[in-house]
C-alpha cells in the first residue's frame, strides 16, 4: 500500500461529523473580537492557543471562545466564514455542527436566536459553496442531569429540519465520561426522533467496555472518539460486528493524549481493526487543524492509501444524519473521483 497524495486528499469529497461550532471561528476573528470585546484569552498568537497539557486545560479555552459572541448576526457570520475557510483548503461537501445551547444562553443568546443565526449563515454558505449541513445540539457534561433536560426542552420547543441529532460536550469536573448518567435525556431525545451521538472512549479514565455500553444503553447512532475501545480486542470485535461508527479526530487525539502519528495512533489501529472510522477536526481553531490536515495525517503521516481514505470518506456519509437522497449524492461524488461506478 502506498500513501495517498495531498492532491487526492484535497479533491476527495468530504463529510465532517464531529465539529464543535464555536471552534469553527477563524483565528483572526476570535482574536479580534476577544480584543474588541474584552474577552481574555491565554494568548493572542493563534499557534500558542493550541498548546495544552490535557482536556481540562483545553476546555477553559473552549468555553472562553463562546464569550466573544454577542448576537445572532455574529453566529451567522462565524457559520458562513467557517465554511468558506474549509472549502478554500479542501473539498468539504457536508458538515454537522455540535452546538451547546446552554453556553450561548449564558451569554444572553437564547437557543432560537442561535439557531436562526446558524441556519442563516449555513444556508448562505450552502447556496454559495454547495456545502450541506445539520445541527446537533449538545448537553453540557459539566452540569447536572436537570440542566441537560432543560437543554433538551429548549431544543424540542424549537424544532427545525436542520436539527437532526443530539449530543454532548465539555466534561464532568471529576474527569470521568460517565456516559450512562445521561440515559434519561438520551431516551427523551430519541423518542422525539433525534439521532444520537456521545463523546466516549476519549480519555485515559475511559474503558473499552464503557464505549459499547454507551452505544447499547444510550442507543447511540455513532460515537465521538471511542479510542479506548482498543483496550480490549473482544470489544473491538463486538463494535466491528455491530457496525458502530466512530467519528475520530486524529490531531486532537495527538495533542490531548500524546499519541504520535505512527502505527500505534488509535486511528491507525482502528482502521487496521476494520472499524467504521470517519475523520473530523473536533475543534479546528483550538487544535490548529483543518479537515484537510486531518485527512493528511491519515493519508500521509499514517501512510494509508487512496482506497482506505476513500472508505473513510464513505464511512462519514453513512454515519451522517443527512437524508438518504443527500447521502446517495455524496457517495456518487466520492466514487466518481476515481472513476468508479456512481451507485
Ligand atoms: Zn468533541
């Protein structure tokens, strides 16, 4: 197998599924608004922003970044600029955004305002660049179950065709993922017709068993991260047999967990194990990454060839919450790149 090429990796039509909206803000805009609006950041150098000692360290910055938003117009502008920047470097075709209604409400931006801003900015980008989108509101894991129910309440009170799923961000103060704690909220979201995702198997305190337990108990449609599934070969086999989809973020795993870009990187091992892996940035501005960079980590640094990378792109389509006609079109675009059958 020979490694892919930057040209192929750029041209490949891509779907991104694990993308926290606040982190799609352009570095220049984040720094400018922070300066103008009196929001303290750890550094005014974009490269320095991406230096962390761990997830908790990172989350301080993630939460500070929400504080630069002042209006629905700001949300629309960031949404539009994020897509424009992505298509300038890679062939992004569809993206789903994790958005935390609680964090914005704390700033005086209620969910209907945020949702309207997202739809406005992302629709403008879709018209201009042809990039489709879905919105996945997230509960805040640093808060309690009542707060998570309240977040879901406000989401369900404002239905919109673009709101396709429900997920989570941040982390409990004890540093444990504890995915099953959210079971009652996930059950309600599922009953309301939302598709489900959760951050599990990301950090050192998580176990392989907790990943599949979360999938089964919460009825997840896909998993964000999931790396610690690798700690138990029997669980890997269970996940593979069940067709669990893993939305992996190679650069954030490298920065937060110290995995080098070699054969031991969990994304490399998960691909080798035959799991359904797709690629995302997680937090573009804070990990100084891009979707193109994530594909280059796999296609160049980890050395996987065009066949494998094409399959990752197809996995992203399958794991997305897009309508079936959109999925069929995206698959046809991917297969057409190498002259394959369009079906
Ligand atoms: Zn994430």
